[in-house]
C-alpha cells in the first residue's frame, strides 16, 4: 500500500488490514516454530520411554547445546530486519537482498566452527559444572551426534528469513512438517533399533535431529532456487564473493540480537543445571514443564518474527503510523494468546504432562508432582513471556537491539537467576524457587521493553544497516 493510499483510508480499515496482514504472515511462522519445537518434543518424549535417567541426561545435553546455538541463531535472525527494511525502501530490490542472504550464510559458517569445538568437549564441561558423572557421560554422547545439526539449521534460518521478508513464509511450514515426520521416524529407528537400524539409545536421538536439520536446509535451498518467486534472486550465485561492509553491518545488528537471545535462553539453561544440582527428578520435571511452556511460546515467537518484518517494512518506507499499527497488533495477539495458555496450564496440568511421561506409574510419582508445581509457575509467567517476546520483535524491526540486550542482561541475569538461586538453595524452596526467579526475570524484561517501545519516537534516527554500493 502506498503512503497516499494509506492517507485516504479510514483508521479502522487500516487496523483491520494490519490484523489481516499480520495473521497472514504470522500463522505459517507460528506453525513452523511449533514444528521445530515438535522435533525437540519428540526427542524428549522418546527419551522418557528410555527412563527418567536418560531423560535427565538428554535435558543436560540439549541445554548445553542450546547455550551457544542460540547465540549464533541471533546472528542469523539479523538478516530478517535488514531485508525487510531494504524491501520497504525498494520493493523490488534484488541485489542487496541477495548480498544480505549471502553474508548471512557466511556468518553461519564462521560461528558454527567455534561452537562445534565447544560442544565436542561437552562431557568435560558438564563435569566441570559439578553434574553427575553418569548423566554427564550420556549427555556428552548425545551432544556428539547432535552438534552437527547446527550448520544446516543456521542455513535454514537464513533462507527462512528471506522468504519471510518477502511475506511468503508458507514454504517453511511445508518443509518443517516433512522434517518433523522424518525426525519421528528416525528417532524410532535409531533410538530403539527398528527397521534394521542399530540400537543407539540417546545417541540415536542426536543423529535423527542432525539428519532432519539437513533435510530442512536442503528443502529450503530447493525452494529458493526453483520457485519462480524466489529464483530471480539467484541467492547462491557467486557465493564465494565477499561483501565485508555488509558482513560487518550484519554483525553490528546481529550481535545484540544474539545477546538478547543468549541472555534469555541461557537463564533457562542455567536453571536446568541448577535443577541438576538438586536431584534427577527435579531435572526431569523441569524438562517436562519447560517443554510444555516452550510449545506455547511458539505463538508469540512467531509473532516476534512477523512483527519484525511488518515493522521493518513500515520503517523502511518511513511510515510512522504503519509502525504503530504493526507493533500494537502483534503485541495484543501475543499477550492475549499467552493468557489463554496460562489458564490451560493451571486447569489441566496432568493432562499436559501425560504426553511426556506415564503419570499413572508409581515410579514417576515424584517427577509428576514436581512437574505439576513447576507448570503452575510457568502458567503465571506466560503473559509476561509473550509480552517480552513480541516487544523484542517490535524494537528489532526498528533496528533497536543494543538497549534491549542490556535490558535482557539486567532482567535475566541481574535479577531472575540470582533470585532463583537464592530462593532455591538459601531459603530451601528448591526447584520452585528457581521457577519464581525465572518468572520475575521475564516480568522485568517485559516492562522495560514496553517502556522502550512507548518512547520509540525519541529513539535515535538510524540510517539502517544496508550498505549501498
């Protein structure tokens, strides 16, 4: 829509149009995120069938994997606002979009190498953290097979950002659906030795995820090179050609995004490690409650991704009213949805938990009891979790990432984690204390981000990270 067209349309019509555009862009992203989470949930469910000890080891391994992985993911996500802003300025831009994708893929390779080195020493790192040697050994085996999923996953994220910036996210949903189905089959084969595959136990889960991630990247690469809407960009043409100014611009925007994600996700990783210091049942229960909360979080996360594009397009076009509509539309959707999911967690916790462990088996009674308690606190922080997720995406569309990163550091690591550890180990609240700390940290960040958005007109003007040649 042009600025002239926007100016003559009634305000109500503009808001309805924004709601329609947001839903059209967000729902495939939400389902894609749910599909990606379903891969992890499948791993957790099948590990639970191997026993609570295997589940605890898998929780340790996946948490150690996610710590560096999420940092690199932030660098990949910087490609989305860069491309959206460029397309907002020049709707038919090809060269600059292609260069951003290329440098995004370059950054994927650069960041994957040091992360691989780190993860290869996973067992030693877990032992240095004071984790149980048996669990650390099993987690190390799992990580050795899982870590190779990193690079194809990053490549997939860059290509997904490309099609999302063009407001065509549906193909990502198709590819993730295929990958999730493959992951279920491969887990069943390699974990339990079906269809002639070796029985690999927890290692089989890591191998299944790696193969599924590779399929995701290959599928997306085929789409962007074959589909008539995307192939004109020639994304892999002259892949070896450097563009260091754009690479630096990507790093400048992406490092704070990586910091925000790292501060948020690693507080949950740290919580898992603290749970491991309490006992194995607490760790297993935490893994279940967190997985349930993660599934609901995929909706505001999808809105986070879509609002970055919607705000970015309006930002690139210089449309202040469009920025306002795009931001508040997604914010209302995200907070409203999370309020409903929080209510569901409070009313039917055992039904949700039964998807991950047999709630009727007396052997699992302690894990189930703890999971119910943890899920009650997860329900309480659903609203603020949705608010901070969408709020971060709104500001990202304005290329405002450094101050939100500082907010994340303060809320999660300055307040949330210390409070949780203090309640857990000094005041004897154990795992419940850790979840209180998590809830408090999320609330602090949500409030700070909302305040930043309300002051958006006073933010320093940015010329944008696109480097013109």
